[in-house]
C-alpha cells in the first residue's frame, strides 16, 4: 500500500470514529440560555408571526425534538433531514463529538413532523448537509464526506467516505457550509471570510490543492471533480437556483 492510500484510509477512519463514539440516547444537550431569559414557547412564538395574505405557518418541529439546527435538506420521500451542531459554542468550534443528523417525517399529512429518528451521531464540526446518491453528504471541517445508506434503512452502511479535506477550522463560523444541489447535478457549497482553506483529496500534495476563501465551489458526486466557480464574495451564507439555472 502506498503512502497516499495510507493517508486516505486514515482520514476516513478518523471520521468514522466521530460517528461511532457516542449514543444519541445518552447525550443531553447543554442549556445555553442565559439566566433570567425566558423565550416564548414554540406555539406562542408561532402565534406572534405575521405572514402575507394567503400564507399560513404551522409548527413542524420544536424543542426537545430538535435543537441547534445548522442545516436542513429534503430527501426524495419528502422527509426532512436536520443537522444539529453542538460542537459550535457560539464563537468557535470545539472537539466535542455530539453533532448529529436527524430524520423527520410527517406521516399523516397534517404539517407536523410526528416521526423522528437519529440517522447518525457522534459527529463534530458539522456545518452542512445534503441528501443524494444513496446517502448523506456533509461538511465537517476539515472534511467533505459522504455517509452511505444505499439500502435506505436510515442507518449508515459503514464508514463515511472522505472525498476532500483541508477546510480550515480557523475560519470558525465563516467556514465551509451550505450544501446545495445544482441543476447541473453538481454539489455546491460556500466558504466565508476570515481564514482561507487549502482543499484537495486526502493525501494530495500542496501543489494539487486549491486555495480558496470567500467563494462558491462545487463537487461532482460521481466524477469527484472539485472546483471554485465564483470568487470574490465577502461571506456567502446562502445559495439557490432559479428556473433558468441561475445561481
């Protein structure tokens, strides 16, 4: 086995440890509410919203079923996947492995997500989530990884596959984030300001890596090609496409 393959296997194994080290049933999130603060209960917060005529808002899910959501995505069955980030403490990422991915489903069509399951826990540095090609794609600096579930049983098939590494954690809350499928079939993401990253396949040399910051990038899910498509932004934290394919 050559040195590059050893590095690839090591990067994959490290992320797999993140997945396997904790139990969703054992983890109790910390209460980060400041003493004396009393936020409105979810149902009361809903009643305080004002929406345009013809629109309605329903409470789909709330604490304690979901906390610290940092990213959401829908699968082809209409289910909502949620990435919960507990490793971010409000100013920087810690190395605690309590981040997790949840799956919610509305089984009776009333707008309430009445079924909930934990797909994967024990993650850390989780910043982005998207579903497709038989599994979950995540950004968890320094990694872009794929968690396979090709049999669709809502449990990871095995070790996550690390496709890219080198995303900087020094960027803190401006790090890599926001996975979105483009109309061209590529997986798009963003990178904010504060600290550049040097991204490439695990084990690749500095010359083979891409220096990036304040940009929109994309990754092809089957050809495994990575490239920056828009550079010179300030701190992108949202991306979508219109009916003409314009981003």
